[in-house]
């Protein structure tokens, strides 16, 4: 099996990231041609880390996750969940700016994929499910589009909202310093507001975060880019003697609390 990538993408984002981009680009263009999996003005594809690790046998599941998170952080890829079944947590992916990527991808790369020739309108089989991962058997292309998953890149004034949302609010000075350090980066290198709030809400549901002492300090969470962590990987330490995090109705733990773009904070 041959693995191809665009040299420009490799120079800008990394070789591993460029290989993944080529695979995502192939499936997104195929779905676009088939008029499938369109949400929020983008065309999406879906797959699990496990399935992608089988497709790229030289990477472990964690290595696949690291490269995908790198593409998300570099504002190349966006994650979503458009599964009709709420119990299905298969991740969906779209390219943040498909048009720009196509303009900067040479034609040969556009027409190739991981060991497969690129599709054209006359050869695409619109009835066959060609995804390695078939967990999503109930996706609905006509469902109501969800809200944007990105928001805007974080800025210093957003810290107060982050501080209210984060459950372990120790060492505020260190957290503020870490926040401002991130904000000093170029916009495309910063996480987005909704990326931060979504990560906190999802990680609060993890086994590990049910035990207060195992929730990272806010400064640690920011410095280590923990918003990229997969909540499913945050397992419990089974410490029954540690205080539990209580969720109080109407508090900042409520799922409907989010950074609001029209507020002075976000």
C-alpha cells in the first residue's frame, strides 16, 4: 500500500499531519461529489481512532489521536458529532477551509488517496459504504445543522469566563499567566472559545474528573493543552476517599453555560 502527501502540507503542518490530510481530503471530496454528510456549510467524513490506526498500521491509536489533535490545533481540521444515535460517539471531521486547501494542493495529490485512486463523478458508487468505520449506521444528512463548534480564537478578556467555567479554580495568577501566554500566539495557533468550553464540559463527565483532586489545576490544563484530551481516556483512579465534585443546578457546571460572543468576556 502506498501513502501519499502534499509536500507543502508536510512543510507547514508536519509529515504525519500531511498524510492524514490527504486521507481526509479524499473522503471529503468523495462525499461532496455524492452530496453526502453536509452540515454547517461543510462536507464531513467520520472514523474512529481505532479504524484509522488499522488504516495506518505504522501508528498506534494514540499516535493517530495526537496527529489529528495537531491538525485541529493548527486550525486545519474541525471535529463534530452528527450521529443520530446519541450513544454513538464516532467523531466526524471536516477541513476548516476546503477551498484554500484545494488551491494549495497540487492536482496529482488531489486525485490520489491512501492506496486508492481519487474519485471522479463517473466512478463513485453512491450506494456503497466504503468507510472502514461503520459505527454510524444512522446519520441523517437532513438533520438540523448544529451550532458552530469553533467560535473565535481566545483573547485575554475571555479569561474571566474560562475561570468561572473551570471546576478546579486554584492558583488564579498562574492560570491567568498561562492564558495570556496562549493569547500571545497567532490566532490560528490559539484554541477557540467553543473548543475550550466543549472540552471542559465533556471532561467533567469523565471518570477521572469525578474525583476533585485528579482534576488538573487550571494553569496545568492550559500549559499542557489539555483541551485536546479525549474524555474517554480520562479513567477513574478509584480513590473512594477523595472529595467528589458536586454539580449544583444553575451553577457553571450546567451544560447550557458557554462563552457568549456578545458578552464583554467572550
